[in-house]
């Protein structure tokens, strides 16, 4: 019986660790997206920090990346950045964030 409980606890710990890692990677990716977009928007360092926080907070609207995508798309609408370019940059920055934690 003790072995079963040990395995159960081990799986629970792995799940918690994996979820924490996903959260950290996602937050880092959103930070990078905010940095990228703020450069296009021509923000100074103070504005950039504020904008990064807005991008990170926008991710809590719904599950997935669509909430962040919509925010960045809306903010960059006057800068002639295509949906495809935004999504490509989001994918690229997601891989960069993953590589920093794995």
C-alpha cells in the first residue's frame, strides 16, 4: 500500500512541477513579446516596463495565447505588422523562453 501512495505522490509532484514550468515559460514568452512590441511602438524604458506588464496581464483573460495575440495586434495595428508576423514572433519567443528553462 505504501508503494502505491509513493507513486501517487510522485505523479502529483511531477504534475505540479510541470504546471509551474509551463507558467514560467508562458510568463517569460509574454515578457519577450512585450519587449518586441514596445520597440516597434517606440516606447522608452519606463513605458516598455509598463507595457510588458499589460501584455502579461492580458494573458489572464482566457486560456491560450489568443488574448495576448489580440492585444498585441490591436496595439500594432498602425504599424503595418501582419497577423502572420505576430504569430511567427510569438512562436519564436516561446521557443526562446522554453530553451531558458529546459
